[in-house]
């Protein structure tokens, strides 16, 4: 999934690639935070 994301970004030019990078970064951080929150809920 990650390889596809970066390959897709590479095809895009300039600003769009940076925009995609930011979206991917936010998406990954969001998943990590969700995972931590769920882990805390389970371990209460």
C-alpha cells in the first residue's frame, strides 16, 4: 500500500505530489492515534 502511494505521488508534478505526501502523512498519523486509543480502551 505504501509503495503504491509513493509511486502515485512520483507520477504527479510538483505541488500535487507534496499535497499527496501531506495527506498520506495525516492518514498514517491518524491510524497510529486510533490504534493507541483503541489499545488504551481495551486495556482499561
